[in-house]
C-alpha cells in the first residue's frame, strides 16, 4: 500500500518556524569566530614548525 499524505508530510523537512535576521547574523558571527580561531591555531603551529 502507498503512504498516506499525512506520513509524507511528516517526512518532509520542515523549515524553522521563525528565523529572524538576528539569529542568522549570530550564526554568521559564530562561524567567522570559529574560522578566525582555526586560522590563528594554524599560524601558531606553523610558527612552531619554522622555529624547529
């Protein structure tokens, strides 16, 4: 038997109910901070390697 429309609707991905611009900005800022932390870490490791 085929699936009922209700089951198909439940399996469909649901977008967030209310995603404000502020929430998106916070996520972007957090992502940028992670990238900055990663690049600082790699610079630190590289500087250690160059000293050896």
